[in-house]
């Protein structure tokens, strides 16, 4: 679901399956949870490209996110707004409301592996599955009355050797499933993030990423 990333110390999620909680912990640790807890500032550009036009951005939004202060300065389409991400109801202007939506969406894509144990997140094991010759452990992710889109469902594909998230199937509705492949993993500040998320028709990319303690 598109819900704000947690502070650097996520709280336990609702976990009906203890094995799912254990796998989620392994995923977060593999992605560098310890280092993430020390991050105070995140700067990055969220970019979208058409799958058939690599290198040509069709949208970009720049973020300067002060994590502990709960402030983000967002620049997109010639606009800039600084928002208090902890008080979304206080954003009175259209630009502030749009900046809040951008922060919620864009940061979620960047730090999704650290969101697995957020309050209101429901975890369940989905067994094992093979895709294109690669074996995965499956983590089912849903939400309990949290976020902007609480009806979202995710099937998360975890590499059993590295515990990294390699892909997920995003289901905004019961009859619509959108597969996304996580690509171009990079080590940044003791953490590991996928810099590219490949859809059928587009690619989400992260540029100029920096994490400051």
C-alpha cells in the first residue's frame, strides 16, 4: 500500500504467520536495516522511463528528505514544496498535497524492504515458487486499515540465498496483478537497494541517491 515509510526503527507488524515475520526480519537485515536506522537525510531523484525508450525520462521528482525531522523538499514539474510528512492533514495547498503524495509513493519504492514490519502490515508465508528458473521464497503482504491504498496486496519474491527482494506482484485489486522486477542492486552506505524496478511498460529508476547519517 502507498503508506509513508517508517522512522528508522520500524515497529513489529501484524503477523499471523510467525515464519513470515522471521522471513521479513531476514529481508530487512539483508537490505541493511542497522545502517538504515542511522540515516538522517536521504536525497534522490525518482524517475520514470517508458520501457521502449530507455534513457528518456517521462517524469522526475527530486527529494531532500530529513528523516528524523519528518520534512521533505520535493521538486517536480517546475514546482517545489517542503512538507511535514508527519502531519499530512495540515497540507492546505494543492502543491503541498501533491508533494505529500509524491513523498509517500516515491520513498516507498526506494525503501520498501524496510517497510515489512510496519504497524498495520499483515504478513503471511506463500510457500516457494520458481520463476524463469530461479527459486524464491514467497512473502504475502497486505494491510490493515493503513496507508492511502489499504486494499493493496503484494506477493514478494525473496531470494533464498541472499534474502533480497528480487521481484513482486502488485495487486491493487483482486482481478489486477502487476509484476515488477527489482534490478540493478547497489551497495549504498551499508545498505542494498534496487535502483531499477521494471514493469511491462515502464521502468522506475532512482538517480543521485545519497544517505547521510
